[in-house]
């Protein structure tokens, strides 16, 4: 675990076990130099505690990169709760988690993530002020979807084979949960042609009925012919071998850690597919969680989310002039902002 921390430059790892409620949780703080570490709390059924710790470390690093590229004065952190086989008392579980967060004295601010809801954040807020995405500040998913929507527009503008308008563009959305569904609504209103997929058939039917979407089985969404592929389900879906199956011009989606390995980013580059880095595209939720926690007005939040498209356009421009893979340019921009060019050169 120390090697994992060293490789990712993670500064703190905290574990908490509560016998009364069965809570077993991990908080990873990747970097708190830019401000208190902010990142969601994931409730997930992990195979082992090693898997949970590794996930917390990886996700916390992603949050640091996300905050750095989005220009948010927040460090990167993440919490994971190992989902018990059965949750007997959800309120007690999240109160115990609230005590864990509070014990860190504000160095980590928690928020919603996969498996948690605004109600859970309200429970945590009864124990500690270091929480965002409560029912007062709201669900970050629509803000994340707005950032993805703006990024799709930036990708269309940058793609040589597509004209800049969303109307009639074929957009394939994988995962129709909180973000995917809100995104489909925005795309449908803008006149896009939707191709959708989810492992939950009820969500698929809803999108077919509401947005006249065409659906395909989960096993074929990756290879469907489209202009933009938008992964909004789970991460790790882009591997060097699966990349060969893609038939799209660009990839722009909300899922965290879409590239299973850095090599997958290089494979996309070789195949001429424009990849919009996930940690920039999906920063809308973080911008909302951070700014609403600081009591900033809605207009400022919306303006900052619109800036995601402008930052992406800048990265695509660098990609066109240098010929370098987009994934490398985005990583370097985030690392420059986190560590400064000097430290990067020393460790290279
Ligand atoms: P969610 O749990 O509400 O939705 C995920 C959806 O993906 C579910 O409907 C699920 O059935 C579906 N799914 C899972 N595996 C699938 C598969 N193999 N094929 C098709 N569908 C599949 O989650 P969400 O909040 O919508 O987040 C979606 C993704 O975006 C996640 O990776 C999350 O980490 C990331 N993200 C979310 C936010 C946010 O604000 N919610 C912010 C940043 C990043």
C-alpha cells in the first residue's frame, strides 16, 4: 500500500472500523495543497479490503487532477465504504461514517458518489459540517451532465469529420443513471439522435419513450456506429483490445477512469479517435459540490461549468498543433498545476 501511495503521490490513507454498525471505510487524501480534499463517498461491494483501498487511492488521485484542471481550489480525496452484505440501519451506518469524516478536522470534505444519495449526505451533515451534496445543495449529477454536454459541443467543434452542431448527430450513451439520463434529456432537446444502453431494462424503455432513443444490448454499445460515444456507466471500459471495436469519431463521457490503462489512451490516438479526458469532462459535479459548499451563487457555478468546454478546446488545439495524444496533454496540464514543472522534471 505504501508503494501504491508513493506511485500515485497520495499523502494520507485513513481506515475506520465501527463494530456497532459494521462500517468499514477508507478515506484517501491524495493532495491537500490546493485546499481541503473534496471527493465523493462510494458505497460498493468490494471483493477485498485491498481492492477498496486501491480504489480509494486511484479515485482520490483522479479528484486532484480534476480539481487542478477545472481550476477549483480543492485537493483530491475520496472515501469508500465496503458495502456490508445487508444494511440493517443505513442512518446509523452514515452517522458512523460522519464521525470518521469529522475526525479528520475538515481536511476531507465528503459528497455523493456511486451508491450514495442526498439523504445519506443529510445524515452525515447531522454529525459534521464537512459534507456537500446534501438536500440543501442538491444532487451533482445534472451539473456533471451539463459539463459532458458542453464537452460534446467542444469535441464536435474540434473534430475534422463533424460539423459543430449537435442536431442529428448520432450519440451513443452507455449507462442511463443519474448522469446518463440527464445528458440524454439535454441531447434530445438539442436534436441529437440517441442510441442508448443500460443493464437495467426499465431505464432503457424510459429513454426510448421519452427521447425516441434507439436501444442496443449492453454487449454491443461499444461497437455501435456513431459520431460520439459517451460512456456514463462504470470505469475501465476502454482497453487496448476493446478500442479496436469502436466506430466513433470521439469519446466524451462522465464515467471515471474510462481508460483501463494509459496504453488505451495511446491506442485511441493511433486509431484517430478524439478522446476527451474523463477527469475534465465530468468536473461539473465537483465544481457544483465545491462552490455550493462555499455558498457561491448558481450563476457562478454555471459559468465555471461552461469553462470546461473552453479548457477542452484548448487541449484539442494543443493536440492538433503538437500531434501528441490528448490523454498525455491533459495529464501533463493537471500535473503541472499540481506539482509545478520543476518537480515534474526532477522526477522524470
Ligand atoms: P449511476 O449509478 O446513477 O448510473 C450508472 C448507470 O450505469 C446505471 O444505470 C447502471 O445500470 C449502468 N451500467 C452499469 N454497468 C453498465 C454496463 N455494462 N452497460 C450499460 N450500463 C451500465 O451513476 P451516475 O451518478 O450516473 O454516474 C455515472 C458515471 O459517472 C460513474 O462512473 C461515476 O463515477 C461518474 N461520475 C458521476 C458524477 C456525478 O455527479 N454523479 C460525477 C463525476 C463522475
